[in-house]
C-alpha cells in the first residue's frame, strides 16, 4: 500500500465521501494497491450513499459493465441518472427496453430518497 492510499484510508474510514471515492478509484485501477473491483465498488457505494456524484457515476458504470458487481441495467441506469451524466445515460437509454428504463427511473428515485435519509441521519448523529 502506497503513501497515497494510506493518506486516503484514514479519512475514508472516518466517513469522508471524497476520500472514499478516491480510495475506490485506487482499487479500481490498482494504483498503490492490488486491483480489486469488488473493493472499489464497496468504497464507491460508501461515497455514493453520501451523495457523491462522481461515485454515482463510477458505481453506475460498474453495474453497466459488471465490474465488481453482477451486471444490472436497472442499477446502472439509476446511479447514472443520479450522477446526471447525460450522454452516457442517453446511450444507455437507447439500448434499454422501455420497461427497464422505467424501472431504472423508479430505482433512481428510491436511491435518491435513501441517500437523503442517510445524509440526514449522519447530520443528526454528529
């Protein structure tokens, strides 16, 4: 583990969303640690749960491409919608059936509500 990864680890463990996102990225590309896409998804999810748009994007791409998680078009759509990545989302929409698109939109609303609740709970706990 390099000094850079150690530098991200402590704040990530303490709940810092930016550090969690960057730690996930280090695991995703194998920079300073062994490449581990499952570990990357874990850290992206922690950051995404706090509202990180970058983490939403990368988590959506993990679901779209089956990196570290089983491929899931609905989850991919939902996280990319939260990330508001218009071009990637438009490309995915063109490839999806209307049913999957609707389920993805519904899941995006559910995720948004879950994230708001987690943020509120974190603020209340501080």
